[in-house]
């Protein structure tokens, strides 16, 4: 039983239509996936920047409060923990540095870098360096005429 091959152009056109429709669907889904990933990635980056800025501002405000405590009584002891907002980044590359004029956030990778000026309204010395990868809490401590930042809480006095 030998059959003859028939040329059915309508059926071939239908099959080609199915293939092209499938490929168009794959293309559109791929484009949507890339678009959605880009939105998610840029949102995460924006949230990280906002969280880091807010963390920096909160630590700077705690330093200002420690300065205020030193102006009230130079022999006082002041300690304040600042809970940091979580970020989606390599926090071991982030370091807070406090000096007499500003609080600086330094990123070893060069992605996030920011600074906040300290008022300097008191005669205290400001110092300290905290790697944010070690703790989600930064302590601001005033003792013996010096305001320091550290990730280790104060010892009992």
C-alpha cells in the first residue's frame, strides 16, 4: 500500500502559524521577564540607598545627642544603641567612620559613599570606626570627653 504525497499548502501554512505564534509568545515572555527583573533590581538598589542614608542620619543624630549630654555635664557618661536598618548588600564592605567634623560611610566597592556633618557644638573629641558587617547595632558612647562609635556595647560603670 503505497500512498502518494500530497501537497497541502493550507496545512503547512497553519503549522508555520503555530510555530511563529509560539516563538512570538516566547519572545514576549522573555521581554517581560527582563523588564520585571530590571524593575525589581532598581527598586532594591533604591531601597538600599535610602536605608543607608537613614542609618547614617540616625547615627549622626545619636552623636549630636551625645554632644548635648557632654555640654550638660562634662563628667557624664552617655551610651545609646542605634539599630540599623537591614540592607540587601555586602555589608562587610561598608564602614562608618566618625571624626571631629563628620560621620562618613565608606564602601570598599565604591557603590555607596555618603557623609553627614557633625555640628561640633561641643569640645568633645569624636572618633571611631565600625564595620557594618559585624553588627546590626552601632553604639554611640560619650565618656571621658570623647564621643566614640563602636559595635561593642559599653562596659558596666
